[in-house]
């Protein structure tokens, strides 16, 4: 009757040598070459320390009902109409002040407690001889993130469009996107930008100058921008019909960049190190078996024992 191997188990053999022997020196060197090079390889591959990570979050955005509008008139140069929700700004405009009709509505489409989009409509009354050639519009928002660190800021959407042909309506459909020049913290409260984009209490015209507002805003490391690659300029305004700004602004899910904490960095580094270490352990284990079995370095071999016998010997 033919016989087949149906079970096997390894036999362990110990090798003895002095602490100052070549065998001990070889074992020390092999151990160092097993554990140190994987660390160097992981470090030199620029993947050991996680310096920046990211996650997705739906921001909590609310329109603050603060508006600043400048409508550029033509064909005569220098003509404009202006209005804002800031009384101090309106007092500075004199005869250029024109009160529009504004309607807004925010909508939570998926019923998750966070607003998803803003419907904004502004109707600017015009005389029959007035023609709008361009628009500059600022809308301000409250912007919050909570998943990692609690980040709170007041941000804005700046819309600017100008055309050679007088228009009757400007239609905008875009996203309020987050822009980061540096990652956020992984924890804590960040309110460094929780200040008004426009100083609405200032009596000075300089504080309402669009170049001053935009320049100060761009100094921030975290901002929002209205992303609309194709604003639509409609022409053919009737008689004394108002000029209309119709905007749909979405609050999309954002990919937030943040600086990882200590334990997240250690966890990531450990995974990189161990994945390389396993290869070195496999290689040097076979090198050590070859060296000691073939007596490349002089040792005293012990009696082969099964793993069960080794375990009992340790217990005794």
C-alpha cells in the first residue's frame, strides 16, 4: 500500500556560542541589518511621515444677507449705480445710490440639516436711458467645518462680469468652493477668520473699495471662491425694466486638507515600516539558517527538538 505524508511539523535546533564569538557578532550584525535598513528605505522613499492628509466633509454654510453691488453703466465712462446692506456705504454713494429688490432662499435638498444651495435674485431699477455693461457683486457667508477641527470663518463670493453690449440679466450657476493655502489643524477650534469680510460700520470710503476688500481677503490662508466658468449675459432689456441678477450658488462637499496628529503619523509610519520589515525578516531568517546549519561560523549545535518539547523545556 502506498504511503503519503499527511502531516508535518518543524524541528527546532539551538546553536550555542560565546558572547564574544564570531557567531554572536554575526547574529548582532544580522539583527541590525534586519531592522535598520527598512527604516532607512521607508524614510528615503518619502513615505514614512504623513505630513498632510485629507477628508471629505459637507460644510455648514449660511448666507449672511450681506450684499455689496456696483453696476457699471454705459456708454458714458465712469457711470455707475451702487447699493449695499451697509448703511454707511449707502450714505457715501450720493446720487449713485439705487435701491434694488432682493429675494433669497436657501435649500436643504437632502434634509441633513445643512444647506445645499442658495437662490439669489436682485432686481435693479433702471431708467430708460441707463444701460448696464458690467456688474460687481459681493455676497458674504458663514462657513463652518466640524469633522476634524472646528473651523469657523466668514467668507465671501465675488462675482464680476462685464460686456460690450448692454444687458438685461446676468445668470450665474456655480459652486462656492473652498481654497486652502495651508492645511487645517486636526483638532481644536480655529476662529482666526471669523471676522467680517466688509467692515460695515466704517464711515470711510476706502473700507468699501473693492480692491481693498479683495486684497485683504486674499491675504487669508483659507478662503471661498465662486466657481462659475460660464456666466450668462442676457441682452434685450425693455424700456424701464429692471436689470436682474439671478444666481444659483451650491455648497458642495469639499476635500479638506489637514495636518495629521501625532498618533496618526505614527500609525502611518508603522504601516510603511512593517511592510518593508517583513521582507527583510524573511530574507535574513534564511541567511541565518544557512550560516548556522552549514557552520559558516563555529557553534555547538543542540539536539533537535519539536516545538512541543521546546515549550515544555521553557516551562521547566
